[in-house]
């Protein structure tokens, strides 16, 4: 790989690392799984760098690759889980992930639980929205139209609010 592509990869990673990690967090059950997803996403981004055409920003492109890795991994895990009895379901579900700050908002744990309960398409849209991507970029990453993204965000917000209200 050429120096220019390597530099683009490193620059894109430096700017977007935390967002990519948060996307992986939404699709993982614990920190170890999140790190595995993140590493898988980075490997896919690295291998795909020669095909990056700069039609979108490198950040948008990295989000798309990461989201695809998360979704495909989720599909594989779901198939495996159907073959075995999941002993984790015996215990009460726990909130995974570290507290990002000492002064975490009291409703944040409920939001995390509610995010994980969404279907994959809604989870993808709202994760990108929470990362403060504009509707246009979310549309580019997900393949939806901007209007469809706006409608989905409004509906998902309502679902999340209802879920949080039920849990709190």
C-alpha cells in the first residue's frame, strides 16, 4: 500500500476512532466483543483502502465499513446462538461498557439498554445520529434517502423515549 493511502488511513482513524468505537459498542455485549469488532473493522478498512474513491469523506466511508462489519458479525453470531442454549439469558442482563465520565447522566444506562433492543436498521441509523452525523451522511452510510433518515430518526427517538420511560 502506498504512503498516501497509509497516511489517509491514519488521519481518518485519528479523527474517527472514538466514533468507530462507539458504533462497535452498540453492536457488542461487552468490552471484549467491542474490541474484537473494532479490530475487525480496522482490518476491513485497511484492506479496502485501495478501493476508497473519495466519493464521500473518509469518515463516512469508515462508518459504512464499520457498520457493515458490525452487521455481518451480528448475523454470524445470531446463527451460532440459535444452535446453542445461551446461558447468559439465565442471569439478569447487565449494562456493559465503562462509565465515560464520573457525572454520567442517570438515564444513560437505560438509553444503552434501549439502544441494544432496537432492530439492526434502527440501531444503525440512531447510532450514526448520536454521533452527530448530518442526515445526508447517514443516508450515504445506510443507503437510505435523507427524508427516510429524518423520518426514521423521529420514530426511533419516540421508541427510545418510550423505552426509557418504561425502564426508569
